[in-house]
C-alpha cells in the first residue's frame, strides 16, 4: 500500500515534488490549506503516515511558524529534502506567448519572476497557490491565461511549459522536513544529522560554552535559530541542526551539552538530505 502524507498546497505543488523525491512517485498526498492542518493530519495515524513541511528557503530564510508547530507537536523528523525552486510559465497546448493576456499565480511566485514578467504587458492575478493556478488554467481551457507553477503541475494537468525557469534568482532552494509520529518512526540507518532544541541560563557565556562543546567534538553546526520562550522576558530557546559522522558521536556531544543546558529535546536523528535539481 502506498505511503500517504499530508502536504501544504495542492497536487502539483513543490511540496508534492518533495514528497515524491523522498517516498517515490507512488506516494499519495493529502493537500492541506495550512501548515497547521499538515501537522494535525500527520499526527493522526488514521489519516496519514506523516507529513512534508517546508522549513526554510535559501532566499527568504526560516519559516518560524513551522518551527513553532513542530515544537508543539509530538512529531519526529525522519528525513529532509532540498529542492531547487524553478518557476515555469504554463499554458494550454497550442497557446503562444502572443495569446497571453493574464498570468495567475501565488503572490510569492509572481514576485520571484518580476524580471521576466516586466518584459510583457500582462495583467498579474494573485491566487492562493501556484498549482491551483495551473489546475484552473487547465479547467477553463483558456487561451489567454497562463500560470506560473512547477513542471509537475504541467505534467499533472496536461499543460505546456512555454517558458521554463523564469524566476529571477536561479539559486533558489527550499528545505522540506519529513515528519512522522514518534511511535511509527523507525531508527534511521546511517543517520548523520540531528535536529534539537535546548535552553541555557540567561548568563554571560552560557551559549558560547555549548557551542564550544559542539565544535570541540568535531560536529558541524549547520543551523542555529533562536526563539523567545513564551511567558518569559528576553529568554530564548535554540533550535540547532547538527551534522556528524556517526550517531554515537552525536550521543557523546549531547551528554556533554546536558550539564550546560536546561534540557535538550531531540526532534529527530536522520540522514542529511540531498539536493533535487
């Protein structure tokens, strides 16, 4: 039976591309309007086998709200995918550039393609989702409306890629997390990355001592993100992504970190993701 996971957005979205790259083309996706819904469905074993959730972008930075959702859930990170975000101008078959009068897409996608769009006198129409825009272009069979979306959306809805890779910034990547319920998550073979959250006392040098331990043990700190602790004044917890050679190396550094912190929560121990172009 195919794996079923919740994703943010519609079929043909970049979330579905990330799901396919991790689980395979047969993966079944459950489209969700919000990330909160993604987490809710991923947490219920009757609804899904887990979820796929964007967590950061190489241009826009961290999606802080998704870190908060992860912290409030009981989900475990079991993998990650780095996906290059390529935006494409999609039209119905036989439509030419001269036929287009309107371009529909999510506001962020339109913003990412302004250098290309400014060359044409088209009306830009904002929608809630890139893939949904592609679906509607297909549904209405319009000759005068194009959509900006993924090549997967073109494949699913029978559209033509009139102009590929029209985004202004070519080096645009999004990191997606694979999240599953703790009781259903097996130990990952050859794991070499972990995501943790910890707190330190609000004293001089407290954080520096933790970071020194990580460096001294030969572990790469690939991300450090601070979060205000609700109910406190100017106190923070820290999310850290650690890369290592073996799980035993991670366990060793965690033991050395414990006396220097007010507790460590491990969100997941998994394999570092590959970049999908």
